[in-house]
């Protein structure tokens, strides 16, 4: 039962990762790609982390998985912001305000 | 039905080779560095698949993180020196004379011979041999730790590890001889999002590095991995110019560089007394000694790697020689 | 379960390898940085699944280090990459 739930979560997470990559390849603009990537990957990782936490044996492992997810979420949000600022200051995206 | 994990391994191996070829043949230097960093990332995954998490940790932290930042800094410096900093030029940062075809062919032949030799050695080796697993497992109770890799690194083959630390020390001595100078470049504007994140993350990274050092006694981890993660904190501080190396801090830096080697060698020599040889830790103190050595070496490695990234001795030069970062 | 997890791994690996296209084609450095971020996050996901598949809790520590170095690499990109003049 738990295994089934974990499998569903991990499968959905993988789908979101694939969606993120498709967005990276197909969207027309750096900012659209950034949007697709950080959001889809963030959600994909959260679902996969949840699935892995369900499968994990010990509370220590669950704690570490939660920590990893928290760090990756904040780091990828911050780095997404930094990349966006960099792209903006390089004059990408047509320079719209 | 083939094991799908085998397909994963095959894909990974192909991807690594393809990335290596790509990073050598791409025209733009920046793409080359990005591809090389990703190559390191996939190599670390390969180590994981080979059931070597210690090596994967070291490869991820040092081979990918520190080396990637180092390459980027080198590219930045090259562009600064050649005055093309504001442009996105391709490979032509400094014109390089083309290599004569004869040399290319000789290199290719040489590499081919080595590959052939490796193949012969690999195929001719016995498929299953005793290996060292049994020997190490037998000797582990006398090493003072539970993790075989740490036991081998810090106890059974401690001379090798001491020499590795000496190599790092020699590297930083050489780098400080070659390049010196200060810089008055302005700090990059990182923004408030970064400030908030850094306040949260940098202490957390220090905790992770210390955890990696501590857990090395029972699980994959240890001095090099912990030191590399702590060096990553140093790198972040240097990159965002939250810390700018000052000439006044050189004494402390030099002390930190030498501390690891000195402590390691001192412990080795001091245990040799009363009928023991160097590095023969007395059994009841083995764990304490190993942890002590690892702690000091971690600190030393962190400061040394950060100094190697910064790349020069912070000395006020009398004439010219201002740097860009 | 293990077969399912292995298939997940293959799917994740393929999706990040597709991101390589963006490194070759992306017209500006920012696109390449983005692809690097994809690799970092996906590698953490792969390691989370592998730690279950190979029954090695140590891989969670490796995942943590991957996450850290991805952050550092991106900061290095943003600070050190030269800006294009338009």
C-alpha cells in the first residue's frame, strides 16, 4: 500500500521532470524556459522526495531527505532568480520592462 | 529481459564519453566549461553506480564544484587580460597557433596504444579474485574506526594520505610564489534574495561539511570530502566578495595551510615510541587520534582549496599588477 | 518495485540528456546556466531513487553535496561569466 503510493508519487515526479525539460527545449525565450524549469523541476523533485521518504526505512533517512529537498528548493529558487537577473542585465528577452 | 539498471549504466557510460568528446570539440569556451562540469557530475554518478560513495563525494565536491569554479575564474581572467570582457567571443580569446598534423597523429597513436594496453590488462585479469576485502575486514577491529575506507586512508595507508596533504601544501606554496597582487574590483551586486539565502545557507553548509567529517568514521565521508564542502563555503565568500583576502591575514592563512601536514606528521612521529613504528596508533586511542588528524586536515584542506581558487598571494604590489577579482 | 525504479531512473537520465541540446544551441550563456541547473536538480532526484534501489543511505549524503555544488557552480557562473554586449 505504502509502496503503491510511493510509486505513484515517484512516477508523477518523473513526469514533471520530463515536462520541465520539454519546456527548456521548446519555449521561445530564456525567461519562459527559466519559468518552466524551476517550477516543474521543483515540483518534480518534491514529489520524488516524498516518494523516497515513504520508501525510506529509518527516520534518519526521512529527515535527511526532507533536508535535501528543502535545500534544493531554496537553492534552485535563489539561483533561478540570479540567472534571471543576469539574463535581464545582459539585455535578453527584448528588454521589455 | 535485460535488467533495466544495466540500460541505465550503459546510457550513463555513453553520456560520459559523449560529453567528453563534446567538451573538447565545442567552439565556445564557456560552453566547454559547462560541458566539463556536467561531465564531472555524471562521473560522480558513475562512481555511485560502482558502489564507491566516498569517491563520488570527493568527485562531486572537488572535481566538479571547485574545479568548475576554478575554470570559470580562469576564463574570466583570460578575458580580462585580453580586454574582451564585455564581449561574448568564441574560442578566439588569444589566437593559438594550430597544432601540426604530425603531433596530432603521434598523440592519437600514443593514446591508442595506452587504451590497448588497458584493454589487455582488463581482459586478462582474473574475473574474481580474493581482492583485499577479506584482509581489510580482518584488520578493521584494530583500526579504531568502522568504515573500511577511512580505516585504509587514515590507518593502514596513512603515509599515502599524508603525502596527498603535502601535495596540496606544495601546490599552494607554488601558486603563492607565482601570482601576487590585490584588486580593487567592485563587489558584484548579488541582490537581496541572495543575501537572505546566504544567511541561511552558509551556516548550513558548514554544518554539512562538519557532518561529513564526523560521519567518516562509520559511513562514507571523511576529511577530504568535509574539507572540500567547507572550501565551497570559502568559494562562495570569495566569489561574492563577502571576504576579500587582506595582506594582514597572510600569517593566519600560512598557519592554516601548514597545520594539516604538521599535525598529521606530528601524530605519526609521536606515537612512535615504546616499541611502535610511526603511524602505529595505540589501539585504545586510535579513534581519537584519527578524528583529531581528520579534523585538522579538514580545516587545512578547506583553507588551501579556497586559497588555490583565489589564486594569488594578497600582497600590495608597488607597481601595477591590479587584478580583476 | 525495483524494475519500476530502474525505469524511472532511465526516464530521468534521458530527460536530462535532452537538456544538453540547450547547451549546444542556447544562444546566450544564461541558457547554458539553466541547463546546468537542470542537471543539478535531476542528479539529486536520480540519487534519491538510487539510494532506495541500491539500499545505500550514504547516497543521501552524496545528494546533499550535489545540491551544494550545484548552487556554488551557478553562483560562479553568474558572478564570473562575462556579459554579452547588445
